[in-house]
C-alpha cells in the first residue's frame, strides 16, 4: 500500500467534510463582511449632530480630550466654521479618536453636547486639508 502525501491526503477528504468546511468558510466570510459594512469606523462616520453619549456608545471613550480657549477673534482650520459662535474666553472641547490611519477630531461648543464640526487628520501630511 502506497503512503499518501499531504496533497494527496487533502484530496482524499470525504465530500461531506469538504462541504462542511466550505460552509463554515462562507459563514465566517459573510460574518466579517457584515460587521465591516454595518459599522464603519469613526474615520468614515459622519459624526456631526451626534451627542456625546451616542459617540461613546458607537466608538467608546476618546483617546484624548483637549480644550482650546478662544483668545482671538480669528483662527484658521476646521474651527473657522463655528468660531464666531463662541465668546472670547470660552473653551471648546475636542475629542480625539486614534485609528491606524490617523486621528478623528470631534469639536463641541461650550453650550452644546453635540458634535458641531469634525476633521480627520491623516498620518500622511500630504493628505490633510490646507487652510
């Protein structure tokens, strides 16, 4: 009797074993596709208008929280969109979420608990917006 090689033994599997293995592979693939499509990461998600509890429910705690105090009437960057809405001396809150490609920044006004502006800062500086 001839000894089977690994390649030959794989071909000798019973049809029901191959069918079961194939079904499990398809199930795992569909599950992965479902989760990747159903919950886009924070990088792709439009967060404007979402409140803090909704952000935490979807993406967890931010990696960092910063506060920036308004000390001038003029600013360049994503905060230009709402800078006139806050008074001198007030601080905006910035939640920062890190992802492999960079950071997602969510901006909150002092009197508001919803995201008023967002910006994604890519690790590749050439992909970041110019203000």
